[in-house]
């Protein structure tokens, strides 16, 4: 069964959101997609809470998702994220095993 790796980031200061959005678009998402070897990735802002940003990385198997945690690739991406954003952006990660997929 396929899996996804999700990152939820809270950009509390509205004045940081445009810069965060540009940085994530131009640097972080492409770098993470390549580092993880993901099948695809997408990101966006919550319509319910405009301070919340989601990034989702898609994989063929949940084992590929599980391999990210503790990997050198993740550690390097986290270090770069922390270098750029420090404590300004709080984030959480989740590993999701896809239980069902229905095509339209």
C-alpha cells in the first residue's frame, strides 16, 4: 500500500508568510522531493487557518515513508529549515499509510 509523508508548519507571523511561501516553492519542496526520492509532492495553505502550511510527499510504499524518519536526508533538510527559519516556524510530521484510494 502507498504512503505519504506530511509536514504541517505554522507560520505565526503574517509578515513571514510571503517569504516562507517563496522559499518553500523555490528551494525546500524541490530539495525535499529529490532528497526523499518521492513519487510526487504538493503543498498549500489552509483555508481554515491561514497560518498553517502543508507539504505532502507521495510514495509507492509505506516502507519508503518510514525510511525517511531518522535519515541523513531528513536531518540535512531539517538543519537547513532551522538555519533559515529558526524558531519562527513550528512544524510537525506524520507518516500516513493510504488505506483506500478511489479514482474519480
